[in-house]
């Protein structure tokens, strides 16, 4: 059985009482923490003087008033000096004669947490032996005896100093161990590189930043430790650091698919010479993905603001043009005039289609992440694309490394892939050709969708501008928004699009973040569902109960506030627009103010740019949604991973 704290304290006190020397420990406030029996007996203290909490000033005053220090001319000044001396917490050793004729040594050592421990030893017998030796050794000179006495005092002081040094060494060793442990626990690589290009220190975390590289790199050269690709990317920054310039660089490491940030801080000696550099490297892949998604969202919102008014007026003009041209087309016009009217109608309709595509790319649709079987998605895409391809063009697909479901916006991904396949078909033209769609993982960070064809490939101008809206190589047959929409989806998801040419034609890769959908479903909860439309509320309730949750329902914020008093509410899901004066976002604030700590989220059919939705204090699920989308939303939301 393990002793409790009371037993340990009793055992410790019993051990201290067996020591033949007096011992006392005072804290940083000069109050007694612990003492032993010899401390009380040596100085004749009453019980109240050896009670923990007794102030050191009271102890000194007691000793002065009971003659411990002999006749003291200014007792209060003497007490004040002793207290001030004690507050310095400095190690000390001294020997003094007591009023009763006994001689004691006093050895004090400061404690790391403040205060000090003092040991009092009765050395009367030792001093008497020294006096006896002096008296009986006539052959020894007084000087030799004095040296012997001095040596004995010095040895005792030296022993005290050695004890203090050992304690300091122990504290430094513990501090160094704590610092090293802290460094090795950080999700970053901390290192020092000498001017010879070799590592002299590492916290053994390089492999967490660059998977596949060694953890212990001390003694290795930078190129050997990092590999050729990473070394080539950081070399300019390393050389700047060796010249004394602190700098930070970010780079994409294609070998691992990681985005790395490396900060270089020169190690400069006191004489101003650079001795090497310290390096802090971090994997910022997820940060870069989120940053790209936020930046693309801002671009879309700005585009929406700039085009919404223009699109509205343009749509009105197209409506007028279509109406007038339809009336003209119904008149008995000469053949050339009828052809012109029909051509005008076709042009106006193409303008309307263009407006729809502009709205989809600037107004934006929400990301609808859901668990997707990639192989099934690609099979469906192949089935949709097949009928649009001529017999002379063959489409083949291949999926590797994606055996488990992943979180994707399936509709947007499929639209993007169909765009790429149709672009490849147009590039091949009427000649026989091959289109290949491959899907594979890049480490555990990215999911690459690559479409390659046997067409002529991209020219230099297309490689530079193909992702720009309205850029097209198809003349009047193309809108120039196909690749722009692919690029827009990839950036919204935190990914990227790469264009290039292979040996036989063009290669386009849409790289999306790899998010495995194998997280365990959240445990069942009691859900407060707030929705004023009966049909929608019944549908959502069915989805929630199918997921294993229990549901209580409300149609207004007031009713929801009353039901929220029920014990055990584990989740609140409310529409933003509710019947009554109070909306869903205000309900969230009201429930938080009432002390409800359960997770809360909203649902809405409002566009993302609507002020009520844009200012929502919690994540919002877009309507309409199905059971799979609701399950994916709750799984990520309840683990604090809902995309902003």
C-alpha cells in the first residue's frame, strides 16, 4: 500500500528528529516551515516557537531577550540587521560562542523556491580539543596551531560550499533536462548549423517536418540531412544567415507535398563575428491551405460585389432584347431579316448562359464536404463523360491509394473533372486520341486528380493565362470560364491547379487537401432542433434520429429558450430565419448568456454574403442538405474542424 501525504510527513519528521544536529527551514517570507527536535532543545524554545508559521524575526527576538547573544546594546537594531541579512538568502558558514559557553557552527543554504535551510552543529568538543592541543604541544609553534585551526575552519566552510555547488549543479541539470524535453515536444525542428554547414544541435524533430529524413542530424551536413530538393530551396536563406542577416523563407517541398516555413537567426559572438545560425522549421501545410481558401473566398466576394449590380442590369437588358427579338421573329420579315433576328436571339441566350457561369464563379456556392468513395465518383464521371466523346477518343481512368472514403465536395469535383475532360476532347479535335484520368495521393497531405491527353498541349501563352477568367483558345466557341471554374474550386478547397505538357500532350492536375473520412461518428446527443417550417423540421428530425440522436423541437426562439432549460442538451441546431422577432443568431447569443455550454450551429438557405449569415457567431450548414452532408458537418463541427 502506498503511504498517503500524512504518513510521508510523519516519517520525514521522525527522521529529522533522529539527526544529532539542529535543523530549521524558513520560506521566502521568513516563516518557519519545518524544524527538528534538536532545534528546540539546543536553544530551549517553547512549543509555540517551533510551530510552522513562526516568523524568523520572532525567533531572533526570543534568542536576544533570553541572552543567547550575551549583552546586546541595541536589541531592536540587532534584530533588524539579522532579519535583513536573512532576506538576502545567501549561503553562509560561521562559528560563534553562545552565552552558555557552548560553541556552535551555523551553515545556511538557500533553496531554489525561496527561503533557506540552516544546520546548527555543537562543535564545543572539537574546539576544546584544539585548545588542549595548543596547551600541551609546547613544541608546536603558536603559528602552526593557528594554521591548523584556520585549516579546520576552512575545511568546514569548504564542505558547506561544496554542498551548495552540488545543489546548484543538480538544479542546472534538471533545468537543462526540462528545456531539452520541451524542445523535443515542439511540433517544429529547432537546430543550429555551424559555418562549416554541419548541424551542432537538433531537437530530433526534423522527420516531423520533412517525413523520410533522419531525426538525429547532429554532425551531418545540411544537404545530407535535408536532401537535394530542400537544400536547394533553403540555400540562399542559409547563406544570408551566415552573412549575419536574419530572414524567414517559405517553400513547397514537392517530394513530400509539404509547405515549410524556415526562420534563420544568426549566432553572433560578442566580437560581432557570425559563428553559425539557429534554424526554426515548421510544417505550415494546413495553414497554407486555409490561407489560400480564405484568400480565394475574399476574391470571390469582391468579384460578387463588383459584378452583382452589373449582372442585374445586364440581365434586364437581355430580357428586353429577347422579348423584342422574339416579337420580330414572329413577324413576316424578309428571309435575311429573320435570320438576323434569330441570330440575335441566340447571342442573347449565350449572354444569359454567360451570366449564369459568372454568378457561379463570383457569387460562389458553399463547399459541401461529405464522405466520398473516390472510385465510385470517378466511375460516375466516366459514365457522364462517355456519351460526349466521339468514337475516335478513348477515356481511361485509374485510382490508386484511395481505398477509404475522403471528404470532398462531390458535385464541384465532378463538374471540374467534366470540364477538364471536355477541354481535352476539344484539344484533340477530330483526330484519334486518348484521355487519361488518374487519381492518387501525394503523401497523406494531398489528393491529385490529373487529366492528360494526346492533343497538341499548351502553348506558352496558354500556360501563362489559361486559368484567367475569359481566356480561351476556342475563339467564339468558348467562354473562357472552364479552367477558371476548376481553379476556383481548387482554391476554395485550399488546393491548387497545375498546368503542364507531357510527352504526348497537355497535363492538368487539380490538387485538393486529403481529408480522410474515417473519423468515428460523434456519440449520440440530445439535440434541440429549431425550425419554423414543419416539412423541413420533420425531414431534419428524421436525419438526426437516423444518426442515433434524440431530438426535441421548437418553432421559435422563445420556445427554444424555454426548452433549453432541460438537462442534458448536447447540441443546438437552429435555422437563422425563424418566426417571431428573434432570429437564430440572436438565439445563440441568448442561450450562451443564459449559461448553456452545449455546441451550437445554424442552418440557412441565405447566400454567404447575406449580413445575417456572414455575421453568424457559429458555423452554418447550407440548405438544402441531405443526411450524408448533415453527418459530415456534425462530425467535423463537433471536433472543431468545420471550415470557415
